[in-house]
C-alpha cells in the first residue's frame, strides 16, 4: 500500500521501502531547497547518526507532521496524536542507529510511528475496558432508579405547588382542602364556611387550570 | 523557520526535540541484515566444524551418496536456517516488508519434501538403521538443546535492532535455530528417514518455534 500526502508530498510504502540511489545521496550541508523533502530528511538523519545536532533537530521537527499523518490514518483519536508523536520521537532517538541512509527515511519513520500508533490504540482500548463509561456506571449504580424517580417526583411536586400558588384564592382554597388535605366536600365546606357547590365549581376550575399549566392542555 | 513551520502547536514536541538534541551522540550504524545473518551462521558453522572433527565427514557423505534424499533434506535444512536468519534480521529493521517472512519457505519445502520422500523408500540408506522410539527422542533432545543457545544468541543480536513485529521475528528466530540444529544433527544422524523420526524432528522444530514465539516475542518487545 502506498500513501501520498498532499501537505508534505512524501510517499510512504507499507511494504518494501523504495531504496534511495546511493549516488544521489545528499549530505546535510548540501540539502538545499531544490532537494526533495524526503531526501533532505534522509540526509539530516544520516548526519544525525554522525552526531550533527542541528541536522538531528531539523529531522525530528520535520518528522512531527509525518508522524501525525500516520497516526491519524491508523485511527488514533485527535487528542492522542501528540502522545503518539512523543512516543515515536523517543523511539526514533533510541533506535536511530537502525536507519540505513541508502533507504527511505520516511518509510523507516512511518513503520515506527505506525507501531507506536497501534500501541496507543491498544492501551486506549485496554483502559476503556478497565474503566466503565460514566453512562453505564450510572445505569449500574445500586438504587439509581429510586434516586432518579425520587428526584423526578420532587421536581413534579415543586411544579405543582408553584402552579397551585398561582391560582386565584378561591380555587387555591378548594384544591388545598380537597386535594392536598384530602377532605370531603362537606368537611371542606365546614372548614372554610363556603357553599359546597361553590367549592366544587372552584375545584373543577382549578383542576382545569392546573392541567393546562402542567401538561399544556387547553 | 522550516522547523517551526513543520511543528505542531504542541510545545511539548519542541521541548522534547531540544532534549533529544542535547543528548545526541554519534552512533554506529547497524550492519546490513545479511551481514548480521552471516555472522550468526558463522557461529553455527563453527559448531558444525567441531562436530565434524568429532564424528568425521565420511559417515555423513556415505549416507548422502547412498540416498540422495537425505542430502537434499540436509540442504533444505541449511537453506531454511540461512533464509530464516536473514529474514529475522531484516524484520529487525523498521520499514522492511512483512514479506521477508516468506523467504525461508522454499528451503523449508525442500527440507520437508525430501524428508517425506525419504520415508517412501523401501530400502535403507548405507550405514543407517531405523531409529527406535528412544533414539528418536535423542534427536528431539539434540535439536532442542542446540536451539536454545542459538536462539538466545540471535535474540541478543536482535535486541540491538528494532523488531516492530516481535512475535513474527521470534517465530523466524525459532525456525532458523531449529533448522540450524537439524542441520547439525545431520552430521551425526545415523538413522534413515522414517515416519517416526520425521515426526520427532517436526515436533522438535515445533517446540522450538513455539517457545521462541512465547518467550522470544516478549524479549524482543522490550525495545
């Protein structure tokens, strides 16, 4: 499989890396602007193997974009791309002696970056299996249903009390006596000194208003 | 300015690059995979020379002259060992194709095919006998015993490289070691090809490959 990226113009081979022509080998000093980016990186890395710090910092900095591209193509989440870059740079430092300047630097780097990306995905997967997602944890929590229902009931009660408080005084009185205090029509009439018929009418009106306010019924 | 242009916005990268740059020391490049494989095969050749000095070349050459399938099987084992070692060292370098793992296949086919054909012979090769169960077990012990140091040596050499496919590389290490040990066994193997002997050899090779895949893979993964 080959990969050509538009932003860098570099070619990656998943298989055998294309060997660079030894005769066309470019030294770090001669790596001018007309040299292809891949050849420049190869020349910088070759110089880095000999201890050239400037060439080394150049090739590492130039590698960041390439590593991110490889990691992205492997499916690494965006927020983990920089972690793959860090791990890859550390690996490059540790195994820089394995790079052969006669071969493609980009293919060498892509192989390392691809492996670090897979490691990242695996550790990410392991972490996800170990940790329960918050939504699932809430579902599995003992007493979750009770707590949720209690909270919902409390909210409904609060809304009902607010709606009752907004009723006209006669209707509010009828609801309080026969609805909340669960008194009979006769007891309510006796308690309030009002006519039973008036209480009954007020209760019906109040219930109609409350239904409209709480459920949107007309 | 090109450096900054190519950098991610994450400042950690620049800090890490600065740190790695400060730690930079010249390194000695890893020799080419074929050269490293050749070095390992020289060790095998040295052991072979010691065995030949002890047992002599005449019995082996007499067996081969009398039954060519034995010679072809030995050649297949040697070819398998060389190709598997080369492939293992190639896979120790990042960017090398996974297709390298197929390199030992022709040698292995020759080794297995010639050994299998030998079992079909109805006559005994000169200077040989059919191995008893106990003698076949000695062959298994020989292959496993010689494979241990040869595998350890190759794993030690590969740890200086960067095998990004550690288990596949370890399988090739096991195949190279087992094939090399079977090649060494040929020097002192006074038994003719037979199904029981062939199965014992196959079992020994399988044990060595499985052990390498299980242990060698982990050892190579540390890099």
